[in-house]
């Protein structure tokens, strides 16, 4: 199994368990997250690029993978994703570089699945 499938299966399994506990606060947080990235005054592509950059600066590899998947779904090009990477590394500093490596690897897997 590749990185993309492993990540998506694990995420879906754990989200189901978490939401299955019927905790009102957690459900509201998940719902807020979903709504924040929905179409609005800012388009979805831009929101996903913002989410990706923020996730890289915060050094959350799971978040980076999630937003890379969404960026891929909404049709961002490799060039656009690398511009986001460059902004995130500029803002976050060199400590973001290890997460950049993982992000590039994950983007390559996404592209291989498309092909």
C-alpha cells in the first residue's frame, strides 16, 4: 500500500471512531473545519493553499498530507504547489525543510496515482 492510501484509510478509520463517540465539542470542531474550507468569499483552491502553507509552518505532516490531497483534488499544478512550499519555507524557516521533503514525496505519490 502506498503513502496516500495508507494515510486516507487511517484518517477515515480514526475519524469514524472519534465521531462515533458522539462528543458534541469534537463534532463541532470537525464541522467548523469542514465549513471553513468550503466555498465562500475566498475560493476553495486559495483556502487549500492557505491550509497547506499554514500546516507546513506548523509542521503538521498529517495536515500537510490532507491539504496536499485536497490541492490535488481541486486541480493545483505542481508549480502552484511548489510556490506554496516556497512561501511556507520562507515564513517558517529552515525547520520546515524536513516537512518539505515529506510533502514532496507525498505529492509525487498523488501524481503517480493520477497517471
